[in-house]
């Protein structure tokens, strides 16, 4: 069950007053240069703090102290002696957002399909995937993760389904590590892999052993499996068994269209005992009541990517049916080819609107519950609750500051609604991942955007031919 960090009317009035007062202050000081490494002490002062921590609650005005890359104190006011201070009056501080499903490798194919004159999305992707090199896949990862930082996302699940040989995985892992973000590689398969062929289990085992030997750090590993909708029982059963034997989480697309739902994949997984808390089901657009009952009783989670699900014609996510069943939910960008750009705020807003619109009940779902799916709820699903997902003492400093003084956000009457219904990536002022400042004053600090754009344009030209 998601936490319920609701604010009563009196608290909301205090929060709104605090934020409005911050926005009205004359002579607003420029944000100081923040430490680039997690070894420094940083104090965020007087933000509206949405902790997502039920024990701490929310602070209409509060301070957060970061030491050695971790959150060491959260309080209405903290001593700033010895700390580098960022004046966050008029801003909303949230945990760094968590994206639970993103195909990063094809990021620079943005908006290339579907088009009225061109091929359908899946046909286009399979054709273009064969032209990729490890370097181009790494370029897609770099571009996607740059947009993630811009949008306040500090943890990304890279569902990599064009790993044509081991060099592709190595290239993507290097790009993920260099980003400074917390990332999971969902190790997949080549786009054109035959349904009768299994994925490269030997290389997956090798990478897992390397991670265990060297220490995973911010990197994590899971299996992206085609599952019952795209392979026969001999293949998917072996892949699931491999994951279980190696204690790896599994993610698979499920019930994505009316046609694939006819295969009753959820029922197949339930009969074989593969539905469990380590399984992430993606999309679930056409699950029925029996499927939902099986998922709920098993503890498996569902990741929703409404922008791409609608754009590719899957249909509408059954948000309220899943939520009412108390299924653990998370959110994702999915792919820039279909989503257009990385906007987790639009993903959250769309889920809120689908829930209320389809249920015909404007009070069916709260913005705070949707934000939970993109923060602490996602962290719990990934097994990272002790590390990230909330602004809690002892957790790593994965944080995002949203500037409530920007046009389109003020007046800030309800901070949760402001984040879920009004914010955009452009409103994200500061992003801190694992204690390292990656975005400050609205500007990415460690990425040459022009060079990245040049690389992306060259990459698209080479794929397009």
C-alpha cells in the first residue's frame, strides 16, 4: 500500500504561504556553486520538503543536510556551520524520481515511428536495430540519461532489448556508470532474436559475477524476458529458471494488446508459479479481473507507461483496477521514440487523469499516491527502499528541487498537485544523485549538450542511411 502523505487544510495553507513568501522575496540570491563530489557537506535550506517518509511527514519549510553522499538530517531548521548552503525558499524538494521501464538504446530514434508515411513502430524498430553498433547503443543510453537528469530522475531501469553480443552490454553499462545515476540493466536480447532461441544466459552470468566481484555500486542487474507472449514454454521457462537460480529479478511485457491477451500469459505464469515479488509486469494494458487477482495475490508489480501505451495503440492503462487491487505500481518513460521526450511529470499527470477519467470520479486518486509510484513505491519494488525513494536520514542523497517560482507553478496551493499536475523538466532546478550535483540552476553540469546533439544527429543519419 502506498503511504498517504496527505496534508490537511491548515498545513496546506501554511505550505502555500511559505512558498508564496519565498517567491515574493526581493533580491533573490543566485544559487551558489554546489559541490561536485559526494564528499562535501551540503545544506538545502527552507524548501518545502515532500519526504515521502511516513514517519517524518512533510515540512512546509525545512532543511536537509547531506554529508558524504547521504542524508544525515532532516528538520525545520539545521545549523549551517561548515556546510555549503543552497537557499531553496520557494522550491519543492522531492526524492529523486525513479523510472522503472525505459528502452534507452534507441533514444536518438526519437519520433521516427510511427509516421503516416512510414513503417509501424515495431516493424521500424526491428529493421533499424540490425544497423546498431555497441557505440550507437551507448549513445542512446547517454542521450536518455541526460534527459533523465534534466527531468529530476535519479534512478533509471534500462530495459535493454537490442543486445546483439556482449560488447553491446559492456558499452551500455559503461554509459550507465558514467552518468552518475543509479541504474539497473535489465539484460535482454536482440530485437530480431527468433522466438525459439533463448537469450545469452552465459554472458548474463559473466556480468553478474563481475558485479559481485567488483561491487555493484550504483549499478544493478535483472533479466528482460520476452515471456509467454513472445516465446514458447521451453524458452521462457528456462529463462525464468535461470533468473531464479541466480537470484535475479525478472521483467516482462504482459497483456499489451487485445491479441496478445488471448494467450493468457498471466495465467500461464501463475500456473507455473512464476508470479512473485521479484517479477515486474510491464504495461498490463488488457489484463482482466482474474489476471489482476493473480498478480495481487502473488506480490508481483506492474509498471505503467501511459504515454507510449496510448501512442503505440495499446490502449488505456487500467490504473484504478490495479490500484484498488493493492498491486505495487511504478512508472516509466518506456522509449523516446514514442514518448517524444523524457517527461516523468506528464507520465504522472496522465496516470492521475486516466484514473479519475475512467472511473468518472475526480477524487478517485490523489497526486501524492501517484508521486509515491515514482519514488518510494518504485524503490520498494526494486529492492532499493533502504537506499533511495524518500528523503530519510541514512539514505543516499538522491534529490530533486523544483522551482516553484517559475511561471506555470505559482501560486503553490498544494505541493503534491504542483509536482504531479503542473511541473515540467524545465522547472527542475537542481538534481543530486548519490550526493553528486548533476544539475544546478536549471543547467546540466557535466554534459556538453551541443556535443551530445551532434553525436545524436550523426547517429540518426547513420541509422537512417
